[in-house]
C-alpha cells in the first residue's frame, strides 16, 4: 500500500535541503560578484586619488630610472617627497601595498622590498595599463573555497593605472596599488551564514506546515478509502442480494405460472376435452358454463403477474396515481393498517428513470412493514428540498419519534428484506439511504437523490 505521508516527508525533506543549498549558493554568487565589482571600482578611485598628488614626483623618478641601466634602475632610492607621500598612504590599513613599474615592466619600487627588481613585463594587467587602459582584479577566497589552494594574492584588490603627464603624453610607467578586503570577506561570510540559518529555519517551518497539511490530507484520504471499501463491501452484499432477489422473483413468477395459470389452463383444457368427447349436451350452458370461471381466473392471474412486473398505470397515469392505488390495495389486504400519504410535488418534478425505482421501493417496504408493524400506521412522504428528491417511510408510533433513534449500520436482509432491497435500489440508483430503529418499535427509512 502506498504510504503518502512517508513518501512526502522524505521527498520534501530532501527538496528543502536542496532548496536551502541552492539559495545559499545563489546568494554567495551574487554577493561575491557585488564585492568584486564594488571593490574594483573603489580601488580604482583610490588609486587615482592616491597617484594624483605624487604624479610630478613619480614622473621625475621614472625619468631618472629610464636613463639608468635595468639593474641600476631597480635600486634607485625614492625622492624624499615621494617617499613621504607613500609612507603617509601606508598608514591606511586597507592599503596592502604599492608598486611602481617602469616601461620595461621592472618593479622599481615596492612597499615589499623583496619584490623590487621583479620583471612583470608579461603580466596582462601591466600590459593593459602600459597600453593606456586601466586593469583591476580581485581574487576572492573565503571559507567556502577551502578546496582551492590559498595564495598570497587572495582577497587583494589590485589596480594598474598608467603614469603620464597628460592623456596625450607618452606613458612613463605603471602605478599599482592593492588593498586588503579580508574584512569585507569576513562580513560576507557572516551574512551568508546568517542567511543560510534563516533560510533553513523558514524552510523548516514550511516543511512542518506542509507535513501537517499532508498528514491531515492523508487522514482524509484514508477515511475516504475506508468509506470506499465499506461502500464497496455494501455494494458487493447488495449485488449478491440483488441476484438472489432476482432469482427469488423469477422463482415466484415460475411458481405462479406453473401452479396458478398452468393449472387453470389445464383444467380448462380438460373441460373442453370432456365436452368434445361427450355425445350430446342437453344445453349449451351445460358445456360452456364451467369454462367461463376458469377463463376469468386465468385472466386475473395474468393481470396480477403483469402488474407485479410493471403496473400499466405507471406509464398511463404516472407515479403518484399508481402509489395511491398501491396504498388502497394494501389497505384492502390488511384492514388493520392505515397508510398516510404526504406528497408535496408534482408528477413532472419526478425524473422518469426514478419513477419505477420509487414504485419498487414503496411496494417492497409497504409489504414488509405491513407484516411487521405494531402501530397500525404507515406514513409516506415525498418532497423536493432544493435540488434533492426525498422519500420518507415510517411505521413508528407518534410518541416514538424522539432522539432515541439508533442508526442501523447494517440491516439484516433476513429480518428486513424490504429494507435491504430499498437500500439496494437506492444505492444502485445513485441515492443515499438512511435507516433508524426506534426504542419504542418501528423504523424510519429515508432516501435522497440529487437531481
């Protein structure tokens, strides 16, 4: 049997985990990109602002280094004015270092002395700046990159800008400044962690709510399945009972035809044979007289069988006159019974397919109640309520109609054959059947069809 709650709880839990991971990854990608873009722009602004006051000194220094050979240029001391400006800039803790390149890509100055003399002529960012452009880069590395090998350039924003007197003057060198963004990375990691926790909590609440909803839906589905199984069981019992009833009805008709009509016709045949074999009849009435009552009896038996199969008045006059005739016939057969009718609808309000069903139900139940009732009264009501057609048959005493009614969940067909047949006809015709047995005796049967 399919376990909806277990299947949904497992799959939704996995979906929640995947969703939380995807949301966190998406936020990290957006945050990293924003940090890179913002840092590169701010670092460029810082580099331009930093190089502006020291540009004359830088141009003089690069002019001096250009006249020296390559090895000697890397060892030229900075002018005091330029050295003081750089020393003041390095007081800013966000600035991690400054480098100055000549046109050949040699580091002629660096705040890290070990880098002086390095050849960076193949550095793509240096080449971009030497060609008049501006190059910025940031190698972002946080705790989520623990599978990547750490380098000394991690979380350092580097900007390369050309050094020249004016936009139309030749480029004398490249100015490189790099800043440390580890603090921003730490803040981003903290925000990522907080957002991840928030996402997990929100999704956990959503998961719990969905589980509650599915649990309630699962309980409803199980209840409906139980109802379907019970209804299927009832239909199986009713189907078996229907087959048994049909066979009983056929057996009754066969018995009536064989023991009633067939015997009458056999007696009629015998009378005709006796009259044919007799030599002389004193009078015609003497030969025909015994035959007439037999013919009348045969005709009546045929009419009775035909009426039981389907009363002609149902097609000629309609259901309501046929029910009135049925009640009168029953009262004549059972003088102690009085049948009260309360019918508040018109013939055209009754769907044609339901007319024979209603007739069968009333006929079967009245015959059954007439044998079992102790009140001497049977009440029949037929009315419309909104879009519902209602039938009520009751044989309880007036004072017994109280709240002590006990629902009959299972009606024994052997005890109340007509009641079981009513339930069968109502259920198979798409209606809803209800029955109750009262403490003072008698029963109330009700059927409802949606029109």
